[in-house]
C-alpha cells in the first residue's frame, strides 16, 4: 500500500564558494613574478522543480538534508576554480514551500518554472586582485562565501478545480470513477479512501477540469478527529466544492445534519473555504423515497444552492451535474496560487555578510575578546606573518566598526585583543 505523505520538513544548504588562491608567477630568468592566484568558483544553488511522476512527499520523510556541492578553489597561473553544479530537488505539483523559521511562503510549485530556493556562495578572490603599486606582493586571498541554508516546510496542496466533500461512504469515490478516468478503491466501509484521488473530467468542448475526491470528513475533522483534518488542506485551492450527501439515509443518518456538519468543518478550518461556491449532489437517490428527496431538495434550495439528484452507481443524473460544474468553472477565477512572501535574497544574502554583527567581551585578564560568524570566513586566509596581509586585516576591522566599538568600550594603547584565538596589542 502506498503511503500518502503531504507534509515534510527538510534542510537545504547551497554550496560554499571556492577559496581564492595565493600564488606567484614563477618563470625562468624572471627575477620576481607578480601575484597570479585565481579566484574560487561559485557554490552550487539548490533548485526545486516540479515532477508530475510524484504524488506525495514520501521521499522527504526518509531524506531530510540536501547539500549542493562546493565551488572549486582557485589555483596559480590565474586558474579560476570551477563553479559547482546545482542540486535539483524534485517535488510534486502543488507543493507550497515555506521558510520554517519565518513561516513565510518562499515558493508555490504549481508550474514548470524551476525555483532557486538557496543560492550558492560566491567564490573568493585570489591574491592577483590585491596587487597595487604599493602592495606588489599580496600574500593573502579571500575565502569563498558560504551558501545559503534554510529549513523548509513542504506542504502538498492539490491543484484541483473541484473538490468532492462529504461524509465517508456517501459515494464520492463512485462519482469520481464514473465521471473521470480515476480508479479509486471502492468498498462499503468508512475511510475506504485513505488518500486524495485526482481525476481529469473530459468535456465535449475540450474544456477539461480536475476533480479531487477528498477523503471523508467527519464531525470534529477540523479539530484533527479522524482522517479529515489531514486532507482539508487539499480542498484549499479548489474553485468549486461539490458536496455529496447520502439522501437515502441508508446508514441511519439524517442528510440535513450531514450537510450542516460538513459545512461546519469547512468553516472551522477556513472561513475563506466556506465561502467557495458549492453544488449539492444528493446521491443514492435510486434507493431513496420521493419524499426524502423532495424534503432535502427544498431544504437546499432554501439556502440558494444548486441541487442535483444523482445516483453515481447507476450514473443517473451525473451528466447534468458535470455540465453545471463546467459552466460554473467558466465563471470562476483561476485556482488559488500562494504569493511568494520571502525570497532567498530577503533572508540572508551570501553576497552581503552582516559586518556589523559581532560581540566584544572583556575576560578576567582584561583581554578584549571579539566574536562574530563572519570573522572566521573573512580572516581565515590572512597570513599573520605577512605585513601586507595584516594591513588588510586591520582595514577590515576598521571598516566593520570593531575598532570604533573597542574605543567606545575604553580600550587603551597596548591592551590585548583576541579574535578567534589570534591575539595582538591594540595600537591607536
């Protein structure tokens, strides 16, 4: 039996950029060649694409981490590192992607357009970039930037025009099987349908639409009772709801009560959903009395809703029902799309590290300890034994505001500063 999974949480990490190279030109009979370290390659992006062969998020239950490859490091002779391949992750059509931290929508995978969900880090500059008239032998290069990393919440919301709702065993599976090519499992017990079933209904005028048989809602579904709560989200995109009711009451239930209870669950789940246009299909009319049908019809029409008397099992009345569905769809706006609320660039662009994010504390020995995520990456390739390299580091610390903060904290000449274990005396 296939397992229907429509929610998953994964972590995606784009590739780190390759490090720039420190290298010098070496040539026979040339006394001093210049710097020729090449740049690192860009890290691989993480890209999401729709795959129509997938119908659930089951794969993401077993694999939770996705890492794109890193860019290649630069080399001497101005050889640039190769940029990394992108990592492509396939998802079912209709998957809504949210940033797990902010809850904001980053992508709605409803068309065939690939979406870059995490960008790879830029490659670091080789030492050839740092040569100048006064600095002819730069003995340092820049490390590659890290790729973006996100925890993502994936949620499958079916892309169907019409959602069939109703209590279990009212005949929704039978109806979708006779009006489309869908072949759901049908049996005479509750919760036969354990996963949504999509069927394409083909019309004579070539205007096809997609119908979804949503597993039976029961009282309390919107609070998580039974199977209903798991599947209510799949009605969310539907433009039109066909409410299937067992008008015969053959299981000892009252069709009016059933109708009210299902609508209560829809309202409880989403007020917007409860406002969707609705058609009522009174099923099993072949085994109902004329009085039962007339009473229920009057009750539905009082509420201003279209009423259709059908028997899915014998196909009686299904053609007029589908004709009305198609006519209403022509007048309704397109399937609901989720607007992107946050792009990778708005979260933490790897190109623009927050240089102002650092902390400075004074330890028991009076040493000023500077900490910050970006320091390891920015200063990781500085050579402490090289004067030019140290000058570069000093300029970075000045530009980032670290020196200004130290002075505000009252640092004195020759006080010790510790940055990631690298200690030096402060000089004004």
